[in-house]
C-alpha cells in the first residue's frame, strides 16, 4: 500500500488548487468546480487527482477494473481536500473512508460534459419536446458506469449542488458544472439508483436559497415531504394499440361524455367508524372505477390535476411538479397501468393541466435561482391576487418550452387522451381580475397577454402534430373569439371550449321556483344563439358544487320530490342539448352534500330509490346519447338543431329537433313546471308513429310515471311549421325524447 503523500514533498505545487479556489470550495461558492476537482495536470508533466470530500477520513485511488489501491491521496491542511498523483491511465476510482464505512465509486469530476449541444440549444430556444428524458434526474450509464445525470436550469445562480441522503444533504459535496450560455448545470453521480430522494442547493446572488425540488422531477416524495426522487424508466408494456388507432380519427361527430372526478375522494377505504382510513392507489381505483364508468356509459373520465402538488386543499390546481404523478396514489408506472386499463375498457382519460400559475412554496419554482426565473418579476404581471400564486412568464423561451414539454410528457409517455387546460381566461388577459392601475399593458398598450396567446397556439399546433386525435380543452369563461378555431384561421386551436355561459344561465333558470320560470324563459334558450361559435362542452364541474354553491340537487327548488324531478329534467335537457357533456362525480346520484376532498361520495345514498333513480337515468342518458347519432353527430354545426317551440314562456315548455347527418330526427320536449300538460300539440317533420325513447319522469327513475304509453301516432295536422304534429302528455318537471318509427 502506498503511504500518504506529504503535501509539501509529494504532489507538485501545481497539483493544488489556488488558495482562492480552495476558499471558494470550502465556502461552497465555487462556480466552476470541474476546473478544480477531478484529474488535472500537476505542473510537473504528470497528472494529479483532487477531491473535496468534507468529513472523509482517508481517500485512495483504486483501479477501474478492481479494488487494488494505486495511491493514497494526501489531505491538504484544509480538512476534506485530498490531492495525489494519478499513476497509469486516466481511469480510476475513489475509495473513500468514512466514519460509517468505506465507499468505492467513480469520481463525478472525472466525467466530461454530459448534455449535448443540440439539447442545450433546443432548450434555450424553447423547442425541446423531450425535456422529461433530458433534464432532471436521468438514470444513465456513462463510460460504462451506471449512475444518475442531474441537470437543472438556473442561469443566475452562482453555484448549484445536488444534495440528498447519498451525500448527507451537504451542498459542498456535489457542486455542478455550469454549461454556458444555456445556464443549465449538470453532474453525473455514479452508483445512484432509482428511489433516491434529492433536491438542489443553489447559491443566489444574495446567499443560499431554500433547498429546491427539481422542476423536471419524474417522481416525488409523498407530501408533506417535498424532495424529488430519482425515477426508474417508464418501461410499461402497453396494451392499448387498438385504442390509440381509433383515437386518431376526428372526434367532433363522436359522442363525448366525460365523468370528472378527484382521484382521492371518489371512493376511499373506510374504517369501522366510517371515517377515511386511506385513499385507494391506482390499482384499487381502476378495479372500482372502470366497472362503474362502463356501467354508467361515460366515454371519458377527467381527473383533476394529478401532477404533484404540496397542498391537498388545492385539489391539484397548484402543482409544483409538472412532470411527476402525485405519490399519493402510487408510482408513475402504476398510473400508466391505470390509463392502459381504462383504454382496454374503452374509456378515454383526460387530465386537468395547469399552465397558468404555480404556488409560492419555498421549495418550488418561486424565485428559483434567486431571481424571477419561471414567473414575471413585476407582481402586477406575475402574482395572482385571487389565488396567491405566481404566473408563468410564458414569453421566456425556456419557460414556454418547459410547459410544452410537460403537456407532451403526459400525452406521449402516459398515452393520455386529452388535457383540460385550467384557467385559460386568466392567461389571455393581463388585466384578469385586476383593477385599473394593477396591471401592465402589452407592448401595444392592450390588455391581451400576447406571449400566453402565442404559447396556447403553439401548444395546440404541437399537440396536433405530435399526438393526433388528442383533445386539448379550454376552461375559458370570456367571449374571446375563436378559442376552438384552427390557429391558421386566427384561432387558439383548442379542440373544445367549456361553455361556462350555458352552465351559468341554465343553473340560474333551474334555481327559480317553477312559478317564476316564465320570466326567465330566455335563459334556457340563450345558449343556442352562440352554440356554434365554438366547439362546446357543457360542463357541470366541481366548481359548481363547492364553497357554498350547494350540491347540484340542492340548487333545485321545491320539496324533495320536485328537487329530484328538477334534477332529472335538467340532466336530460343537458344530454339532449347540442354540445359534449361533462358531469362531476356525485351529481349522478343526487348527493345533497357539497363535495369535500377529504371525504368520498355518499355512496350509501344509492340504497334509496330517488338517488338510484338519478344514477339509472344518467346511465340511460349516456346509452341513448351514444346510440342515437342525432344526439352527437352534429353537436358543433347548426344543421343538427332545429327549434320547434322556443317561445312558450307561459307554460315553461321547450321543444326542438336534433338531426343526424343522415337526416334522422329526434324530438325533445321539456316541461319545467310541476303541471302535467295534456294534449299538448307539437309539430313534427314525419308522420307515423313516434316512440317515446326517453322520459325523465319514468317510474324506473323514481318519477311519477306520467307519459304517452310508449308511443304516439302523428296527426296530419300542420303545427309549428311542420306538416304533422303530435298530441302529447307532458309529464311534470320532465323532458321527453321521441323518435319516429320507420
């Protein structure tokens, strides 16, 4: 064994770093550690190795292929700084003696630059679409050595280190290499494996920052813990080829019926006292949710955000890890299996996705490198007063590209079928929810957020190119024109837009006592004035059943029977109205309690006839919606809808025709009073018998079972501009759907 080299007579003078470098290492302020550590010329024609390993007792060089000691490194007068000659070839390993034991590892500072120039160029340009397999923590083999490549964007940091259990969370141990001019820092740490928790320690211009989670993390610790975790490759064996093939076809003429849910409160495991014992994981959720969705006939589920988020009360709408599924329900592979099982069962999966804002948590993106990196610096641009969150500066190339890559990550890696983009209105307008003097105009003096608009258009163009058939849906509540029009026509390029106006108007109408509804008749029909200006989804979402707004059934007026009748009529009106459908969990069983993310749906209610009746009604609505082309084929074009009666305010009656592409009609008749209307004449385009296809007052739904005996013969009496007419009995607080028998 070699004796330790004396620091004065062993290594040459050039083997030691300059005193200023040593002091910077000790203070953890060195901005270029690779210029100091690792193998370097020793000033005497040879090479020496430098290692800074605070708290190490002894360091030796051993062979690349075996553990034979080649040299002892001498410890400098500065504890932890070891220097010694490099005998033989350049390849070596370090044998480090700690108080807790020995460690043999390749030297992180013996590896050259890791990220390719093309990766760095595309990242800086905002066009790197595979960031999730490039930045962050990537399991790699470099020069035959297995380990993890860490990389993070922090252009204004003076020093960045990766810290974790593997180095005692000591920022002096693994300071990273800065790649100029991109501002990306990188290091390869040999021997690390999947599951390692880590964060980044950054030295800003004014001192050490709070430890930061990895913006590109693919996995995280379970909240309230906040560290990122090294993730294994997502090597899931997909079985959804057939589903993806059929998904590539245009969807505007297809039925889209979405069940929105919060994964942690749809159904949970209860203890003996009926309290929440734990949330189900993705496997258990799939076992229970998939049969339920199949039973009810929804075409898609929409999950409230599952990107890792620190505060459960945000329901996921304040995420901090845009690439990591929350650890609350299992691993990324578990989530992939969940999506795969949904696809094999014929169910699409849509994720809520939040590119508008992010929370201010110290371990997150806020002032990430000591500056406003991901957000606007000016709080009049960068701070949401309503939500106490920060606004992404999407005009910055790297931030723009970061969010595009996030979208593609979910769509490509997890085969997700759509993204519902949250809070689009807040992105479009710089004065959103701000008073005069509280916002910054764009470069033209206007209120439009030009960089966010460019981002949304680019997002939709990229998604259409990379993952054709995927739905990108805007939650957008203003009159912004062309949200769902193609970008080449000046639109934003979304597949669909939530019709918030329809939702507000119709719920306002339904909350009126029926005796007053005649004064609000236009609220139910107003949506048809603009129904074809966009491709619409009719949303009854979680936002309508929280924060004192009451559960959907509890918005309905009247006694218990009338509440249920109103709910059944409203849901039938919705399913028969042009536009795709979205219903939040719990509404389908008439749950009276507002949604609470800490509790599951009140499933016990389905033992009661009225609640079970609503659930059965929703299943039957989805069935006829999917089976009858007239109810879905021409949702987005005026040819699919024709008013028959839109002006009978006195009786609160509406009637309209829905048409398929082949010219086959359905008649929809709504009576929003508790009065039975006998011999109510309605014009129809065809003679013969019309079958009563659906009746929301049917006994099977716990209705009063008033109806038309299953079918009505058309009279050759001209009415409402139609050559024939039906004399109908209109059930109380109910909607009928009739179909001509050919």
